[in-house]
C-alpha cells in the first residue's frame, strides 16, 4: 500500500514537471516571435532640421507606446499610428507602426531612448545635432529653403515697440504653410504686415514669405522670442509607408532674448510714459476762428500721431476752461496705421470751444512729453497758442435782422391825389407799372436759370476731369508695378481702379471685380492664380490686362450720362 502511494506521487510530480517545461517552451516561442524596432531616417541633422522616428511592433497593438521620455531633448511635432495585416502561406502577420516627427531642442549628441512593449525593449539611437544651417539639399551656400526670425533691436524700454520679422526664403514649389503665430509672455503682440515677393538672396533668386509682428513689452526684465516652427506643405499630398514620402517640411528658428529696461529715470514728471520714434501734434478748426460768434461753438480737432505706439497707448489732452471760453470734450477717434515698419497710432481729440464775449482771445498752448528712443532723451511736442477773434454776438445779429425786416413807410402827400385827377389815368399808370414789374421778374428768372445751368455744366465737367485724372494716375501706377514685377502692388492698384471706375467701394477683391466687369474676368483670375496658385501660371500676361483696362476706361468715358435736372 505504501508502494502504490509513492508511485502515484512520483507520477503526479513528473506530469507537473512536463507541463511546466511545455508552457515555458511555448511562452518562449511566443516571446521570441514578438519584436519591437526603432529607426530614424537621419543620423545627423542641424539644429533647425526635423527627422522621422519610426517604431515598429510585430503585433496588432491594442495600446500606445509611451514616448514621454523623448520630450526631454526633442519636440514632438507629429505622431501618427497605423497597422498592417499580411497573410503568407496561410499565416497571419500583423504589424503596428508609429511615425513621430521630431525636432531637436539643443545641439550635440542626443539619445533617443529605448521603448518597451509587453516587456520587450527596442534599442536606443544616437542623433548628432550640429550648428550648421539646415537645408533641403546638399548645397549649403544656396539652400532650397532658408528660414530666419530677426528683431530690430536687442534692448528696449518697457512698452517700446519691437519689430519681429519671420522670413522664409524658398526656391522649391510649396502648396501651403502653417504656423501658430508669434506669442510672447508679458507682452502685447500683433501682426502688422505680410508679404510674398521675389528677392535676391545670396546671389540667387528666391521667393520671400515675410510676416512682421510688433511686440510691446509690459514689464521690464528679459523676454524671450520663442522658437518659431513653420510647417511647409509640398505639392504632393501622399503620406504613408513604403515608397511614399512625407509631404511636409518643418523649419525652425532660434530663440531670441530681448533685454527690457524700465521707465527712464530722466523722465521729468508723472505724465504718461510714451517711448516713440516721433510724436507730433496738429490742430484743425472746422470753422474759421476769425469768425467766432458769442454762444456758438467752434469745433477744434487735435491729432496726436505717434510712430511705434498703438492708439490705446496715446493719452487724452485736456483743455482748461477760462473766463473767455466754455470747452466741452467729445468722443475721441482712434486708428492704427500698420506697415512693414510697425504701427503708427493716431488719436484725434475733438473739442467744442464756445466764446463768452467779444474781443481777441488766446487759447493756451498744448504740449505732450515723450521719450525719443532714437536719441534716448525726453522731448516735448508743442501745439502753439491759438488766436480766436470774437467780433459779434448771435443775439445782436438776430435783433439787427429783425430791425432790417421792418418796412419803412412814408406818409402819402394827399395833395397829389386830388379829386381833379381822372380815375382812368390812374388805372393806366397802374397797368404800365404792373407790366414793367412782370418783365423784370421774367428777366431775373432767365438770368438765374442760365447761371444755374452754367454752374451745373462746370461742376459736371470738373467731376469728369477729376475722375479721368485719378484713373490716369492709377493706370500709370499699374504700368509701373508691371515694369517692377511688383505683383502685390499690381493687385491693389487694379482693385483701386475697379472701385473708382465702377464707383463701388465694396469691390475689394479680384473675384468681386471679375463679377462686376466680365470682360476682365480671365485676366483677373490669371493674376490671382499667378499670386496664390500652387504653381506659377505662365499664361498670365500683365500687359494684356493693362491694355484691357485702358480700353475699358475709354469705353466708360464715351458712355452717355443723364444731365442734372434744372433747379428753379
């Protein structure tokens, strides 16, 4: 009995041992079949280039791989995942791919870490990042694409304008581009200019896409102009694996540091801090100050123009009331003029000046203190004293007018009308006077009618002459832009010509103008395609467009127009 029990124990142990060996061998075979591989399309890049990291798992992965460790040395610009299933000799083979677009954060020898999937690890990869200029070809002197971000100054005062220009030089065809715009901490940022033109760069012909931003720091210290990354799209939009190529090109700039100084200690008073290149004051009277009347307001407008400052930075100027004037301040008008040189703020201050008595009076001078960033000194812009002559009173004028309106009567000489005067003679004399008065009124009517007709004809001729002169100026500008290959300027002048010719300010695009003037539709569409098409439209002939505009102008001038109605 004891022998049987021992044999059964031995048999159970042997069975468990064989099961363990079978499970271990089976598990090892499955593990050995599961692999994870990581590879890059470049081993050495420049600091402003990007590269692809491809991670492959021989499995239909149900979960993502953790790539957070990459963020220490690289920016992850894109992450795409796809799966592929193939059947060979009746066996199913699944693969999962991750394609990451990476950009280095620093130079030197960087490491792509090992990634794990189901306790299987990939090999780490070493990437060499250099300071050399990144190009899309092997010619370092004349790259196909070159990107830079520059500023007009390295130091500035708080609230002073800093110009930041992002420039993309390219010779390869591009279908589109994307960027997130400029964002700077503790500063107000606004895009003020954008242009796409042809330029000479390093002795070669390039297309230049330029964006200009204004940055007004709101606090002193150091501010960073962050790295700018633009995604450029090539005409081919295929994307995938195998022989397909990535349709995107990524370009990056360097980080820039600006030293922002506090308000200058040499500032003399507690007025507004206005760091600018130039600030000017100009007055405008809407009535003549030499014809002022007591009790009637004179409208005065003072315009502040500041280069490098936005309208919200400009102050209001108060006019102090005196015993000679009552002054009311109306709503101010503001505008920002934007260009490649930055922003110019304009603030128009409106006042009503009401004289209190007759005589000659002086409005005191007005001044504004500001800091000249070019000379680094405080300056004062002064509006000189304004002379106002009050010669009459509105109340006195009304009394005079009423007195002049009173009829002046004389007593009749009763002796001239005696009983001996025949009644019929008086009737004849009255009839003659009535006929004479009627003839005089008719004559005055004819003179007034002829004068109105002459004035209307002169006004119409002057209007036509002015319209023709403006058209000639615009057509001459169109010709100059064609000769200088300034296609953006050509587009603006053509739109201005269309608005003037059609007398319609809503025609603010070539498409609207083409609908308004079908004769020019083909040439206008060719101009749009030439400027913004994916490929340059070689069929565009700007001189043909100019000829059509000239001919259309002649036809419009010979068109008959209705004559103004007569005014009685």
